[in-house]
C-alpha cells in the first residue's frame, strides 16, 4: 500500500502513522517531497489491506499496489485459463458454447418444445428460470419446484444439461437436485450469503455481473465462491446500467478482453439482457465472440406474444438459428469453432 | 398503457395487436396519425402491465399511464404520510430522528462505549452491524450472533432501540430476537427472497437504495415488503454509483423530495456511505434535513484507527456532537425539531 | 404527443389544457381513465414538440410519439443507408475503412513516418491532431497551423486523405484548407455554434459521441449539421463515461446496431479512446466490425514512449498490422471486406 | 508520480523505465516487493505528469501524488477562499447571493417584467439567455444581439447586474459589451478554445459543470481560465447525468463541500437544471445552502405556459418568493444571511 499524506500533515502526525503501521507488524519506506510525504507500507498486502489506514489523521490517500483478488487471478493459475464442465459440455476451450432457452419455465409443453429447438439449432445447454427475480411483486414469480422438475424432464428428453437461477440460500438443496449449473443473477451478485452457499456446492456456478458492479467487484464476488472451495465458476457479462435509455442495459463488451486478461475463469456473455432489444441480440452475440467470449447465453421462445416474462427480447427459433449461423462464422474468423 | 406502432406496421399487424389486447379482456382506443398509430389499452393497469405487449410485431413502444407501485404510493394513503415506530421512537413526524453507531459491532466495550456516546450526543437509535456484507471475502465479516447479543446488551445499558442488517433469509429468526428494526442493505435491495421474508416480520424494516437502483426500483422493492403485509417500512437514500470518483458514492438528495412526494413511507438519509468522506458527512447531513429527510443515519466510532471496517468514514464522538448541533439548527429552520 | 394528467387534475385544469392546445392550432383526442386522463395532441409533431406542454398545471407527463430527428433518420432515406466520401475513400459501403495515425502531429519526421506505416498496414485514411482538446492547460496543445501543414505534406507523400479535429468556429477556414475531413470531438458534440459552422462546410464531418451523450443526443447533434445543408456526416462511437474505472471509457458497441437501424449515416468506432488500453484495442476493433461498424479509427505511434499525448494507448506499427489482419478475417465473416 | 510495474516486468524493463525517467531529468526511488516493483518519480510534478510513463513496457499503473490543478486550489490562496464581484454584488462572502430570471430572453416586456419580480423577491443578479444551446436545431435558439440589448435595458430599469451565456469565441466582444458576467454552459465546459477566450476577458465567468464532468475535470477547466489571467471565476454545480430518469439530472450536492475544500473559488448551485422539476427546486435550493453553496441560480418565468424554453421547470414569481423565504431561514441556520 502507498500512503500519501496531506500537505498540512505535521511531523507528529507522520510519526504517528509510521508507529501505527509498525504496531501492525509492517515495515515502512518513507519518501519526503516538497508538499507531501509518501509512505510505502511493506508486508503481506492482504493483511495490510484490511487495516483502516485512511482513518489515521494526516493521511490524504491510500493506494494499493497489488490486486485484491487472489484465487480468481490469472497469476494464480500461472497465467493459464481454466475450463468448467456443465454436464458433459466444457466451457473455456476453443469451441464457443451456446446456452439458450426461455426466460421462465412456463409449462411442460413450452419447455420441452423450446428445448428441442435449442438443441436443433446447435446450442448445447438449456437455460430456463424456475425462480424469477422480478422488479414487481405482481409479476410472474416462476413455477418454483415444479419448474425445476420440468427442466429435468426437458434434459431427459433432449440430453441438454440445464442451468437455472438460485435466488436464496434456502433453495440450494432443491436446485442442486435438478440442475447441472447454478446461476447467481445480477441482482444477487453481492448477496454474499448466497455466494458462500454456492461456494460449498458440488455444481458449477455462473455468476452474473451486477448492474453497477465494476469488473473488480465481479472478480471479488467470484473470489467468495472460490474461497469456499468451488473453483467451477463462470463469469457472465450481461449489461451494466448507464445513462443510455435506448437500450435496456449497456452490454459492456470491454469487460470481455479485460476479464480474459485478469482471471483464469471462463467468460460468458448474455446479449439478450445486455441490449434488451430482440432485433439487435445477434449483432451483440457475434461482437461478443469477436471480443473473446467463451460462451453466449440468449433467451429464445416459441411464442413470445404469450411469454410470461421478457417476451419482447426473446428470439424466435428461426432468429436463433440465424444467430447460430452468424456466430459460427465469426468464431471461425477468430480461430475458434462452434 | 399506450402503444405506438412502428411506421412500417401493416393494417394486418395493427389488427393483430388489437385482437391480442381484446383476447386478454381489455379495450382499445385507436388514433391513427400520418406516420404511426397510437393504441390506448384500457382496463386494469396492473393486469395489462404484465402482458408482453412489446413482443407483438408492429409495436414500437409501450408506455404505461399509471405508476407500477400501489401500496407504497401517497395515493394509497390519500396523500398522507405514514410514520414508523422503532422501539418507542417514531420516524416520520415533525422531529428529525438520528441513528448512529459503528459500522460493525466489534466488542462489548466498543459497542457499549459508542452507544453511550450516541445517546449523550442526542441520537435516539443505535446502529451496528453483526452480519457485514463486505466486497472482499478476506475482510472482517461481522461477529454474527455474538454481535446481536452485544447490541441487545447495549440497548439494555442505554435504552436505545437497535437497528441491524439482515443479509439472508436464514438469519431472520435470530435477528428478530435481538433487534428492533431490520436493515436490508443496498446490495440486497433486489434480493426478492429476503424482501418477502422481512415482509412477513413483525419488526419494522429499513430498506436501503441499491447503488444502481432508480427511485422507481426502490419503491418497487418496498412494494414487495408491503405486499407481504409489513407496512412498517423506511426508505434510505445512501448514495448511488456514478462516474464521480472523488466521493465514495454520489449521495442523491434529489431522491428526498421526490420520495416524499411519491410515497407515504418515511425517508432516511445515510450521508456516511453517501459521500464516504468523514469531513463532509455533517454538511451532507444538514443538506439532507433541508431537503426534507425524516431521519439521518451516520457511522460513529470512538477509535476509528482501530475499527474493523469503515474507519475512514466514521465520525469521532465530538464530530458527531457537532453534527447534531448543526442538524438541530437546520431542522428548526425548516420547521422541524430534533 | 401524449399528455397524461395528474390524478388530482380538476375538470377546469383539463379544460384549460385543451384550450391551450387548441389555441396553438392542434387537435386533441381525450380518453378519461379511472385515475388519470390521457390527451393525445394531434398535428405537426415538430411544432407541438417546442410548446411548453409540461408547464401547464395538471399535466403529469408528456410523451412524444415521433422521433425528434428527421434528416438523419433512416426513414428520411426511405430506409436506405448513405455513404460518405473522404478524399477518394468511400465509407458506408461493403468494405470496412481503417483510419489511423498519431494522437497529435508532433513533427514532420513523426507524421510522415507514421503515415507510411498507416498506409503499409492497409489503412486508407490518416488521422492526426493539430488542435488538441486537453483536460489540462499545461498539457501539449497541438502544433496548430504548423500541424495542419505537416498533415498536408504527409498526404502528399502517401496519398492518404487526412482527418483532423476542429475545436473552434474561428479555425474552420484554416482547417478546411488542409484537411479532407473535419472531426468534431466528443467534448464539442454539443458545441452548437461549431456544429452549425461545420454544417456550412464543403468537407465531410466526423462527429464523435460525447462522453455522456445518449444515442438520441448524438443524432440530434448530427441533425444540426444536416440542417445547415451538409449531409456528409459520419457518426463515431468512442466510449461513454460510466462507473467502470478499469477501462478509460466504456466503448458502447450497443450503439452500433442501434445507429445502423435509426440513421442512414455511416458509423465509425474508435476503440483506442473507447477502452483506452493498448493491449485490448484490437479485440474491441474486431468486436466493432462484428457489430456492424463501417469504419475503425485507431491511434498508432512509432515511438509511444516519447509521444506528446496518449502514448499509453497508441498501437505500435506491428500491433496495428496485427489488428488489420484480425479485422480482415472478421470483416469477411460478416460479409464485408477490407 | 508513483509507478507500479507488472508482475512480469523483467530487470531489463525496470532498468529501461529508470533510464527514461532519468533521461527526462527526474530522480527515482525504487522499492522492490515480492510481486511488483514500486518506483517513485521525484521532481516537478507538473513536468512529470505530461510524460507518457504508462507507455513504457513493464509499467502497470501510474498514480499521481499531487493534484493536477494549481491556480484554482485552496493551497494557492494559502487555504483561504476568494470572492468574485458581478457588478457591485459580491459572491463568496457570508451572504448567500440569489440569481434568477428566465431561461431565454423572449421580449422587452417579458424580461423587464421578470427582472422586476426578481428584484422584488430579493435576488440581486438577473439571468437570461440570448444565445441558447438547444439539443434540437428546430427549437428556439435565442434572440442573440437583440436579447443582449434587452438584458441591458432590464439592468438599467432595475439596477440588477446581468449574467448571460456565451457559446462561441466569436461572441465574446458582443457579450462583453452588454453583460456583467459571462456564463459558460455545461455543454461547453470542455470547449477549451472558449475557456481560453473568456480567460482573457475583463468580466467574471461562471463555469457550469458538464453533465459527465468529474469534480476534477471541472477544476481543470477552471484552471484554463485562471491560467489566462482571469481569476474572477465562479463554479456552478447544475446536475450530472446518471441512470436515474425520474429527475432531469442528478444535482450533485456532494460537490459543494468538496469544492469548498479543494478550491478557493466561490460555488454556485443551479437547482432548476439540477433536478428539473419545478415543485422540487426550492427543496434542492435550501439543501444546497445547507451544504455550503455561496449562491443559488434559478429560473423564473411570469408566464411559463408560453415560455419559449424550459417552461416546465421555471418557478412562478410567488413560488420564487417562497423559495427566498425558505433560503433565508436555512442561510441563517448555517451562519450566513441573504
């Protein structure tokens, strides 16, 4: 950590800062400038980081030298990337993995019909919500356990492994029984109780970036899961909240190359929620693949006019087939495959 | 709801839109312009709102006429405001209520010492975290049950009712046993499982605005709690995330008069997290009171240099006393009292 | 325009609203609901739009039906796209155009050396700043007229047409003498005096999106230029300002398909300023092409360690060659060429 | 400046970084950690700041020790504050100064009528736009020279000094002839040509914060004006752009105490544009005074239903009188006066 003092800091204050640091067992490196003093704090960065350095009188700023995340960092894997298996599908290798399905599981007929379309189009993982985080308490909240059972039926029918959202620590056991991958949604990205809980699961976890989460925040939330022992984590960019109102969110594709550099974990992009406009989902999907994404998650529905949620942004089956064809070409142009 | 069609919408598409709406049991009011057709959808707004109107081909935009929240709205109370009791302290009346205490409960000595300072300075509610949502898994996570017990001891010692954060549905019973008011933190503002759970509690709930939550989002999250039957809800503005980096967050005081107009629920402001700079907390506190806040929550610590969290933004006891004196004067200037 | 009244609006207020609208020469379509009245205002939308409807007592909200831009809209071109010529290079056709060069023109040797590298790598337009908008008055402000002359020399030497920034209406004549395309920078996107001035130029104009400009704002600023008679306008996405601090800006690739849908004008993407990190510029460039961009502008420098501005984000010549190779493959994958 | 190297930085790269720094005439202070090397660069901070340190291979981050602004800083005035005179009204002393008037000058009758109301209510400076920066080219663009003359007439009639916006360097001479204070609008905050031009004016300048400008950006833009010799500068907070859509902008009152700490320049707050909702302007005005503002600028109109711009947010004369009464009380509560 590097401490810069205020211009008014007295000798006594500087001595007090040094004393505190030494009291905590760290060493100091002092460099006096004309206006301010710079104090380097030397020792275990993680141990230093949790001390209230900024609370000491005379301190103007505290700047960390090292990154706050450890287990998720590329450095932890010696600069390599990890891959994560969902059922028998591997994410993080040369091929681009496609996940698709409806926003919500609505009925047996609906989920099995869509699952077949998902498979036919060439996607390899089925998504579908049984527990739905909705802004309004009056909106459809998902079928719950019934929805999980229908997802398992759809898997049996098609062979596609299933990813579904978990919203609460109390749901873990139930969701683990039916799903192949747990999804932690954007609104729960800093639900730390839930992160710890899924960190103790045997299943892989896809963690979605919160709407106002920085890339560093996302990595720190993933660190929670790894710190509990579960290293099977996927990170998902799904749009951040900005001042732009034309699009539902601002899909932040900048996060893709940045994450691929910073962490060994695979990166998924969800263009459906990211841009929120059906007609532009495919363009953002191919852009995500060009930017380096390992997998693409989209919403698809065979009857969006009757969908119980997100009908306006779900692709129709033929639109999804078109997306797959476009993704295939761009994947190959960047040295990957479908 | 008001539907505007695309300029390319065909007669057949418009007929299909109308058919769908009538199939759902609503009426239409059609107004054809030179470029676009405007279709008013008449009926129960809440019922219309959940239909996927935007998914129908030919629809360009869908604009609601009514607000999506009901129980939290001023209209629901005939234009009046509610007040909420925490212990025997009422929030939402002419007097400004002050809540203060440390970020985290750290020890018996610490919490009782600070509680006495809180009381001495003139505040009437004690805050303190037993379960702490921390960005890093390696930071202090709170004393848990032990912290709750110490809060109860501090209440016994000082008579101050206690507010503390609940992070998980599994903690409800435990927290209810010791606290006088439940706090749902900014990171859990859209943890809908938790909202439903505290909606079934007998205790009042202070709901903090999420870092990227619009005012409407905040009201919709409060609606979840009221919809479960708990009307004892306080809304807390605590800073939103913007591009500004000088301050920790951007305390959005605009939300104060807006909330006082839109909802009957009392409004609390937390300038400590809002601006995140100790020296400016008091200025933002008085500004919040001038803007119309009903209560102010701040962090105070008697030894911030050794605090286990947020030491850099906590006020010292004498700084808090100064804040109270300043708040008193401004409160009186706007026709209120301490 | 669609007016929604407040729930408290009286009959007299509604009559007064209607009277005002009719006084301005428009017609009304009234639909009374249980809680609010909806009043459609019928007539020339542009004429209605400038009236202070929201200032009339009893009005809760005013929602426009039509888009506020006219000349820039796709509809104005019957749904087609335009192309714009810079020198003899056409932007907006099947081929992707590359523009590159240094942030600032620094010396004859520098600009001619870089121009040759730009050409060699396969780019067809040279960029370089003579007038530099710098956050600090103490930073290098550009060579001015001398810089323009050096750009013209570099063009003579390589045949590459030249694009350069104009910062002030007073500079127009001078810049027009040496440049092939005028650039209006992000910080001047709403410098309406400058927009009008370049709207009267014979040269094409590349308008960069402001850091906090919505897509609609960008289109309205372009509308200023077209309204003065200059239809040779390129729109450039170059990153918006969000809460994310890892990247310099957030390159908003969502804007690409949205602009291609809304306007007939060609779309350029500047990944250098967009992400601001040299090592990730190429990834964002290929993502931009996949998303549908017509041209890519990047910064390149042959000696970034001595650059007078933006050295840290400029590509080295060999990095730019690599970018060109990657762009070529992705361009072909989306049915375009270099 | 403090340089942190990447974990992969080689000895040769570190030696090269040091060599570069010494070649520029600065000294270094090297501190080797387990993972990264920290290099302090010692010398004239302003000279170091403009060097492309981040462009040197092996550099991970560059952190400045000193503030980038000099003339505007409190330190430059020995920790004191300045005051600025507009006509014979002084801003920055114990009394709160009120500026009010219409968005646009529309006619002799309008501006003189409103000026009399402004004076009657107790404000001491008249605002009014002759050149109007409008998002749409089809909206009213101001009366120009005619508007300036009418402002001068209103001043003659009431004795109130006049502040009005300048949008272009070409307008300076004309505006200087009629106005008492130049306003640089939010959209021109980084129009550096204009900043330099007004920096050479004999008139005071009120600089409005751009919609996406950080506090540091605002101070750097003010530094441009002072660097040209004009120290009569007022800074105006007028709302930033965030994700919130209920309010027109997010008035950032956090900027008030921060600016009062960082700079000696007086601080004005414009709640009218800041929140953009007539009914909440007074609440934000008193909050601004409580936060420490030196002056408040608001829009007032005697016939907002016929205003040519911003009618929906302008106060009526009686509403402004009410605001003045509320401001007076809060000003006194914070030890100031009207």
